[in-house]
C-alpha cells in the first residue's frame, strides 16, 4: 500500500510539474510575440522616418513634387519621371511589407489603417505614373472602401 501511495503522489507531482511547465511556455510564447511586434513597429517607424528624411534632403525630389502638384506628371522630363517612379515604387513596396506584417499579426490595426489611407491618397499619383503594386491583395485593399 505504501508504494502505491508513493506512486500516486509522484504521479501527481509530475502532473503538476507538467502544468507549471506549460504555463511557463505559454508565457514565453506571448512575450516572444510581443517582442516581435515591437521590433516590427520600430523597424516600420525607422523606415518611414528614413525615407522622409531622404526626400527632404534630396536634390531632386522636392522640385519634382512641386512640378507634379502644379502641372502634373506630363510636365516631367524623362529623368524626373524615372526618379519619381522609382521613389514611388519604393513607397509601394514598403507599404506592401506593412500589409503583409499586418496580416501576419505583427502590425497593429492603427498602423495598418494609417498606411492604407496614405496609399489611397497616393493612388491617383501612382496611376498617373503608370505604376502599381505587384501584390493583388494589397491593390484590392487600397481600392476597396474599408481597406481591411
């Protein structure tokens, strides 16, 4: 009887240990997800800040955007057209990345909505430049009413 009782207690302790281990693993997974989401947000803001700074100090982009705002894309010369198309394609690719991050669960909805609204504001320019996202789901999101 004593060995059966000891065996029961050992089994109970082993089961309690397993439960505690599972709780620790769940905590670690949640913490890892939080850190990944945070790193994604930091990278996103850093990328946006860097591109805005690059545009501000560019020798060419401010002038190109003034021409587009005043007279339209058709007034750009070939070099200017090449520059703005390349710049705007880079913007589209950054936004595609954010779209994927949101759908993978690493970008908060507020950041996603801001990105979608910004993309919608740029859609006419992208159409005028003859460029678009290669990601059909991203294109559908920015062309839809809600964007989600």
